[in-house]
DNA sequence: CAGTTATTAGTACCTGGTACTAATAGTATA
DNA sequence: TATACTATTAGTACCAGGTACTAATAACTG
């Protein structure tokens, strides 16, 4: 018996290709593998690989919760006041996606991220580096809590910024931290490198 | 002039609804708002809201990269060794999704999350609370760096755990932190509350 | 009551499929 | 070599969830 390379090999490659780049249509696949669209569909059927739309739907849903949790871009919390190089205030309402599964307690890194985000915003440098942070979580945060973060630029020695961030819920401190930030090649000029 | 509630209000609610639950079809929307499908489509057109498939496609793609970055569940980094209440080791390769947009530098909260994740894992309590953390980022982390986190349970006074976490890249320390963790009603019995 | 806006209806068309039937090409084996 | 089987391709009807467009009707407004 000859080794049935063609079909088996193609199906193996197909599976690999779909797991690597899941948003590829049957038509594109048929062009890549130089077979008809029907062959691709038979292959998918035999291997139980769902159609493109189903794969997209699954991917979209799996991750939907994470968008909410981690914020749309790089920032956690909403900036409501900002004086560059001086101070800033951001706001965040804790939701269920930020908690541990069975409890109402917000995970620490959301608090941290909120503080870090604001610290970065206040020195107007998205591409900055968290140097040293010395911080304290004073009180647990629960779902529904309205977090207000206040950042103050304390000092600016050399090229480092020291930013203090305090987060409060109803005037009560839940977090404080000191961020040493080193801006990186963004709005800076060449000579500063 | 009468307040044009109907159309304006519906469009406002529509937009809100779609941003909250983005995977809703025009047909479902038409049932919810008790208008025809055409009306829903006109509304979307006027407000520049793309069709369901486009919204799903965008969500799937936006998040496709984040899966990689944020890990499948709640954990950042892969646990490779674990002795409950004693010590644990986790691993993470820094990728582009963890960085600031134009640089190679990994954002601080990924480092923090990796450490926190491991600290939680090592006391076998997903639902624990980060009490106080005293930490230091010693060195920036870049894309491709292979991060190794080591956690040690230092002490267990009352119901608090003190866990030390060190993260290294090629034997060199990039982070250290002390986590005070208070386990919460998960694998515990009633009486402990 | 005329004019404007809002809503609904309907058609043709699109993508990216499913599910099915049927024909053809290629290979294997008695 | 004829027969059997597998692989591939072709084609049809159908589906969801739309776009883009035209046209008619309903509802307000001055």
C-alpha cells in the first residue's frame, strides 16, 4: 500500500494552519492548498473543524470578558482630570470581571494597573518604564466600589519622575504607591538619548 | 417643537445595548425595540455602527492577541513547580502584547500579575486577597525575555500568609516582592469565618 | 392641509457557509 | 484488465445576517 500522503498530509497541514491563523476562510484555504473548496469542506467536516464564522464567534466570546476587565487599550480607569507633570485623577467602577470567581473582591493587579496607568498618564508618557514601586494595599475592594485615583508628581530628579498615587473608595484609602518612572523615546528628542 | 424622544432615545439605547452586549443581531434588536429590522438598520447606519459580523470579527481579532498575552484564565505565567504552602515556580515568555506600543519594554503590571498569580497559586487559594505588597522592579523586561518566578511561603501568622516572590531573567533579578495574602472562603470551612 | 421626517416593505445581491447528490479522476487489487 | 473503492470536484438548494437601494405608507409639524 502506497503511503497516502496527499489527503492525510493536507489535513494535518490544514489543522495546523487553522489553529495558527484561525480567521482564514475556506476559499483562502482552497487557494493555499490548491484544491477545490469542496475538498477543504470535506476535510473540515472529517476533522470536526467548525466554519470560520463559528471560530470567530468563539474567539470573540472567549475574550469578550477580558476586554472589559483589562480596558480597551492600555489604560485602566478613566482620566477625569489631568495636569501634565503635576497631578491627575482617574475613576474606575469595579465590576465582576475584575474579581476572583466566587467572591466580590477585586484582584490586586487591577488596582495596581489603575495606579500605574494614571502615573503614566500624568507624566504624559505612554512609553515609560515602571522603575521602582513601593506600595500598600490597605483595604480590599469590592464589586461596585467607585475607585478614585489621585496622582501627584513628587519630584523629577535627572530623568526619573517620582509619582505618588493614592486610590480611595468613599474617601477611604485602599491603596497607595510610589512610582519611579523613566520616560522612554516617545515625545522626546534624539539628543536626550 | 415636541421632544423627539422616539428615534433619538431608541438610538441612544441601541448604542448602549450594542456596546454592552455586542453580539446581538439586528433581528434580536428589532424584537427588543419593537420596530422593524429596517429601522434597526437605518439606526445603525446613521450612527455608524457596523454589522454583527463585523463587530464579532473585530472583537475576535482584538482579543486574539490578548489570549496569548493574558493567558487562558486568571493566571499569568505557567506553573512549572508547586509545593502547596511551601514554594512554586512559574514561567513566562514576554511577548509584544505585553509591551508599550512603540518599545520592547514590558509593562509593569504584567510582571506584577505574574508574581501575584504565583503567590496565590502557592497558597492554593484562588480567592485570596492581596493584603500588602512591598516590591521592587529592579530591571526592565523586554520582549523575548524568559521570566522565571520563584515564590516561597515565608510565614503564616494568624490567617495571613507572607509570600516572597522573585522574578529573574537569565539568573538576574528583575523583580522582587512580598505579598501578604489573606485566604477567603474558598476551600475553607464555615467555622473559619 | 402641505411638507417633512420616520418607519416599514420589498427586491436584488453579498459572504461564507451547510447538506446533499452526482459525476469524474485516480489508485488498488483480485 | 476489469472492478472496486477512495478522493476530488461540480452543482444545487438552502441558510444567516447582512448591504444597498427603491418605494410606499405613517406620523408629526408648522
